[in-house]
C-alpha cells in the first residue's frame, strides 16, 4: 500500500493518497479519523514459534445465569433508568417493567429481546458517560444521527445509537 500525506497537523483535515485515490480525512488529537466503511487492521506481530499441539478445542458451554434472566435485566433497568423511562422506551404500559422485575409477570419473547437490547445500550452508555452525561447525550441533538439518540433508539433500536456513541468517543461529530 502506498500512502502519501500532503500535510501534517494536530487538528483539521489532511489529504491522503492511497493506491491512487485521494481521501480527505479529519484529524483529531494528531490522529486521522477514517471515514465510514474503512477499518484499520492492526498488523500481525510474530511472538516466536509455537509448537503445534494435537489438543482438541474445548467445547463451548454456556450456562444459564440469573444475571441475564428477564426479571434480573428488568430490575437492573428499572433501578438505572426508572420504571416510567423503561416503559416509555419499550413502548409498554407503565406498570409492566416493575411487574417483570418482581417476577409477577413474564415478558413476551419480543419484550425480552427489547429488554436485552436496552440493557446493552445502557451498558455502553454507562461505560462512556456518567449517568448525568448519558442523560444529556441521549436527550440532546446528535449530528451523527441527525436526531436525538433517544428518538432514534425508539425507532431503530440500539445499534445506530451505539455506533453514534462510538463516533462521539472518537471525536467524529458528523
């Protein structure tokens, strides 16, 4: 791969030529941000020779744990977001998340999938932001999404919101 950088700067934009194609890249904190669809692949490092063994790979053994049971997920979400917020995000009546969390009622298959999706989003939010920042970020306009993340979540689920959160963390705002 042949690369030619036309200017070096800590912030702004640079023009990079890769295999005869010119790309304009944004630079943040001295690092070029790749456009969507491009991925950086870390070169493989050789750490020495390994002896080949004839061991068989271990079989995958997934255990059912209580931390992922629908009532545990619902309880975690209700404690984190509040009953009414969980209900609004999932589009169910206000008493449902509390009933799921207490084990009085089982969520439907669709509601279980939505609970897991929301739980994953909340996990990503709390890994990236404080609870106060997460609330502001969810309810604020997001240039990457062209809308508020909370509204995009309601329509398209967690995946595009998590992608926007990662873009925000990398400093790409549009």
